């Protein structure tokens, strides 16, 4: 898609779900978004999806009476969008009283998303101010990054009329995608650079719903790890048959025997020689050296720190 202008898709999840039967993540991403992208000849830079929290819907709106499969389906839908780089914003629910179509104009109470319309309008204005050539920063202009030139709004509420006017004032193009019976008249009658695509009218109705959906990609198999066998019992090493060890043992044993014999002989010779002249006496025959007595005091005291005689 080189050379195409960049666009940001802002989606009201409750509005799209009310107009498309059996909406799934594959239908939304591979059919609806792809078709609008081809018709407008734009490159989808980022998609923002605003919807109610499935767990809040299950606990507040249905009070836990809905089947668990419905909750899992909504949650799986959001998880699929996240896997396709779609930014999902989840909103809470609130009870709102509306005027019914009866003759008396009775008030009816229903559940609506809290803050979803305000968040969508704020995202439109934020994108417009960041990408407008009027308020664009010089650093962004000099960086060569191509700005957003088109805002694609998948909603039909009249609350977005002023936000659309502000985007047009900031020199951005606006495309409104929805259904002919649910788009407000204030959005249909917009003058200026506004494109409207009716998903339930020809030539769009039969084209976007018939786009092929690619088969799901099989997950990559995990690497098979072969467990290592447990270590076996460690047997004692017998070194008696080793020639090096046996020779070392023999040499050390003979050396000890020789030293023992030599010490016994020298001691015996010393004892036999006695204390005669010219004979070598052993350590036992040497006189015991006694410490010298001090030279002061009435009584002689032994000074163990003095030198030996």
C-alpha cells in the first residue's frame, strides 16, 4: 500500500454489533475493515475499538442469567482483535431512561455504555490535533513521518456531529461507515470532504460480506524436550589393581619401615653408649637448664624472662 494516505479507524463496537449479524473477529478484521480500506484507498495506521466490558455486561445487564458461552464469545472477540493490533477500550454500563414509541410516550429503562461516546469524540479530536497541518509541530514535519490524513468513523450517533466538524476545520478528511437506517441525519447532511459508506446498501452490501476469510494459522509446534535419564548409583572405585597406586603404596610403606628402623637403632646406640667420655648422649642425658635468680630483694625470686645460663 505504498503511496496511500494513512487513516485511523475509530469504531463504536455496540453500533457495529447491532447492525451485523454473527459478528466475529474474522468478519470484522478480514471483511469489514479490509473492504473499507480498499474503497477509501487508505492505509490503516491504527484501529481503536470501543465496546462494553463483557464481564460488566454479564454481571449488570444480564445479572448472570445469560449463558456462559455468550460471555466467553464476547471475551474471545476482544482477544482476537488485540491479536490483530487493534486497540480495544472497554467501558462500563449504566441504566438510562428513554422515551418509548408508544402513544403515551412512556419511559423505558435500558442499559447503555457509560462514556463510550465521549471517549470516541475525544479520540477523534486528539487524532485531528496531532495530525493537522495547522498545529503540527515542526519537529514532526521535519522528521519525514507522514501524518494521518483521514479519520474513518464507524458509528452513526448524532453526538459525533461537532467532532466531525472540528476534524474538517483542521484540514482532515472524514469517512462515516454505517447503516442507512441508523446514521443520524446530522451526519448524512454534512457538507465538505465527508464520505459516507452504507454497509447495507449496494454496491457495498454484497461486496464486503463476500470477501474471503483466510484460514486460521496453525500454531507452531512446541519443541520436544527429551528428559535426561536419572543418574545411576555411583559404584566405589577400586584402585588396588592399578600399577601406579600399588607401586606408590609399596614405596611409601618401605620408606616408613626404613625410617622406623633407623630411629630405633639410633636410640638404642645412644642408650648403650651411656654417659662416658666421647660418647654421644641423647636428649634425655642433657642437663636441665634452670632460670637464673634475680640479684635484688631479700629473697631470691625467679625471673622467667631473663636469659638462660
